[in-house]
C-alpha cells in the first residue's frame, strides 16, 4: 500500500473488474476492448460482469436521486469479490467513488455497501499509473497530440495528471497544452440536450483551442466528450479527430497504426 496525496493505493492485483460504462458499450466499444488489452498485458485477469449498466450519473446530475439510486443499486451485487473496479471514464468513476455513498445516506446498510464499493473504484489512467505503475514502450511515429479531460473527471478524479503522466512516457509524442484545457466541452450529459446553443458554443471554443495547438489528434478518457467534440469537428468539415486514451496507448505501444 502506498499513498499519493489523500488516496491510498494498493499493490498491483491479480484480478480486477472492468466497468465498461454505457457510452463505451454503445458508441466506443474499441476503447473498452483496448482498456482490457492494456490490463491483460500487465498480467491482470479482467472480469466483466455482463449485467452491468449505466453508473447512474445522468439521473443524478439531472436531479433524479430515486432513479440514480435504483441504477446504482443494480450494480452493487455485480462486484462481489474484493477486487478493484477499473472504469475507463473519469466522470463515471467519479460518480461511483464520490456520489454513491451520498445517494444512500438515509440507509446505513446500503450506504456501507456503497462506501465499500466506492473505495474499490479507479479510473483507468489512475489505475495504470498509481497501482500498476505501468511502463510504456513507444512504438509509434512522432506525433503531436493534445489532451482533453472532462471537467468532472478533472475535478473529481485528477485524470489530467494521470493522463499526462502516461503520455509523457511516450518519447515520440509531443504533448501540446491548449488554452481551454480546464474548461467544459459542453457535453455534460443531459446539459447538451437541454441547452444545445450553449453546449455548441462551448464545444466550439474547445475545438478552436485544440486546433490552435497544431495537434494531429487529441486524446480523452471520456467518451461523452469525444462524441461531442468529434461531432463538432465533423460538422465543421475538419480532419482533426479525437481518440480514447486506452485506444491511443494500446496502438502506440503495440505498434498499430492509428485509426
């Protein structure tokens, strides 16, 4: 066990659960498979409970606590072993680690279960950096990239630090810092549906900042942000597109061409 800031990290485990997230399941399955590939290459046995669903974040952030509790409760029985739960999304991991306990504050028994589960939740880049202590070998051509972290993931899980640490292990990657790095992309789950004009303006500011770096691609560990920004770029007719961190790392270190 070691500590980084306020978080205590265990030694690398033999087994983990993978919580794939609903967005990865529906829109970015390659990211989920590449997260699994990265973990298995480190000698970790990955278990994927087939009945997992959404983490409950959309209901929670939209002000529907009863529905959020129902969704969260459905996940509790899926991870019975005391293994880490690795989540390739900082916003979903943040919901599970930081908000699950408060959802059940009126029920001591369920809150205890929520806390026990929350303590085992790790965002993927955090897990690779702090628990696995992964050492990456870059097999890709020189490439200039920018890193985008969702505002929730940045605030609750510190994914900007962990994502940056992983990319900095790749000598062929020139990591550009863009002017709106800490700002929201405008996705925000249901926010983009309720306030499309504001969301579009925020996404526009983001893609302008990403383009100004001269990056050939941008990397994010949250599929919601990728969907929002990539569709904004496509609508503008831009070539620039983003990629999930798991897929980028797997392709760079496995000698695959970027797709």
